[in-house]
C-alpha cells in the first residue's frame, strides 16, 4: 500500500476499474463536524485497510465513498442506479430515514446493508440482507450467558439488586427468568449475605443493573468482604467508565468479568502491524482508545467483504475466519430467514493480580 498525503487521496486508490468484482458503497457523515465526522473518517480508514488486505489476495473491489448528507433525498441520490449501478454491499449512516432508503434499495437489489455505528434496527431486521453490527444487550444475552457458564462451571449464581428491583438489565432479566437455582439478594436489607457471597470462591455475583450507583455500591460491598473471591459480572458501561488507573484497579480488586462485544488487542503482533501500516498510510499514529474506530472499520470490513467475496450473493450467516484486531463477529438470524444479528461476545477478566485476560467462546 502506498503512503498518501491525505485521507481523500487515499480514497482515490480504491476507485477501481469497471471490471471490479465487488461494488462497495460507503456513505457515512464524513463532512459532519465534531466527533461524528471524525468517527466516520477513522472507521473508513480501517475499512480501506481491510480492502487493501483482501486485494493482496487477488480480490478486486470498486469502492465508492461519499458524504451521506442528512436526508432521505440525499441517500436516494447516492443510490441512483443510473449513475452508480447496483452496489453489492453498502455501509451506511445511522440516520433512520436514510437507513429506510438503503433498506428499500437492498430489498429491490439484494444488496447487503451494514450500519457500522448502530441505531434502531427492529424495522429493518426482517430484510435477510441486513447486518446489525452494534446491537442491544438483549440480542447477545443468550450467548453471553453461555460464555459465562462455560467459563465459570459449577458455581452458584447470585443476582444482586441495589435499586429495590425497580430496574433490571436484559442479561440479569434473562437469568432470572430462564436459569434454575439462581439466588436473589437485595441491598441493603441483605447486605450481610451479599458480602458473604463476595467472599465465596464458588459464587458468581451478578448485579442486576449497570448504572453508576449500582457499580459504586458493588465496589463498597466488595471492600467489606475482606477480599473478593467470587466472580463479579460487570457490564460494558463499566468498561466505558474506565478513566483512570484507579478505576481499572478497582475492577481488578473486585475480580470483575466484564461482558463486552469488543476489546482492542493492542499487544498482539497483528495489531502492532496494523498500527504500523496505519501510520505509513495516514502519517498519523493509530489513535489509542478503548474502542478503536480504525480497528472497528478493519474488523467489520474484512469479515463482511471476505464473506461476500467467498459466497457472493449467497453470503448470509456462514462463519468466516478472520482473526480480530478488536471485534470478533458472529452473525445469527433473529428468526428464520431474517436479517443478521452480531452475537459475538467476550468477557474481559480484571484479575486480582492487576492483569487482564480475554475469555471467548470456543468455535
């Protein structure tokens, strides 16, 4: 891959010839000010690096990229078949009116639809060509539970509510409804039993919510246990709140298993190679963030484009081998012949010795 002077000159490398096998449309809010535009550009950089990687294996692509605009009319113009033909796959914005335009286009043409930055998808998931990447906790809860019981076999599960049962997370609600033998404890009335459970190496303690108050209460209870021996389940919101080394150490002291759909694997050789290539391509260091946008662009682009290259229009839920930089992907239909939900999940174990390990489901 050649070194470039700007983001836009890099784009031109991928406006390939008319005989390209796979036509890709990338319509994101590139020109929007602030974090939204920044996210779109960084995602696209990673996506282009995925295209380049797959191209080295002999696959050819035609990539058309443009600012998505804001309206349904803007998207209709970008998808004008008389100008651009029919795309095989479209990466689109989260704007609901624009997703509807893309979805209608997909149903007419069989085009795969990918919305990298999430948004409501219930109205579109009946389309078998729709891939939901950023999904709600409800949609990956069964897989998260299976990962939990696989990693922590034979332990007693405790659901701990700190808000009087007013609110409950989809994950805790699933366990409450479908898992037999779960013990339920309320704080503050059963504080002593909760502290005892936290000191029990045979226990898995699952807070029923992920809000800041619940997290703070669990940390306070952990401090009273004399050393947490139980496994404490945490949520992605806890990961998102990590700001300081003290925050990370607090999760370690609580022996926390945080349920996540992503984690930057910065110490792996393939990620270090990606960072070096990113610098070569864009004259910038790879941004170091808890959620890496370029890695997200690479992981999603590589998986989906490789899947399409291998199966063409028959690509649906076939599993594709792609070693993730940050985000493994596993697609399942919500119902028979519906669109696809990303159900990939992992746990980040913040260990009492101060280190982290990733726990993932075996293939």
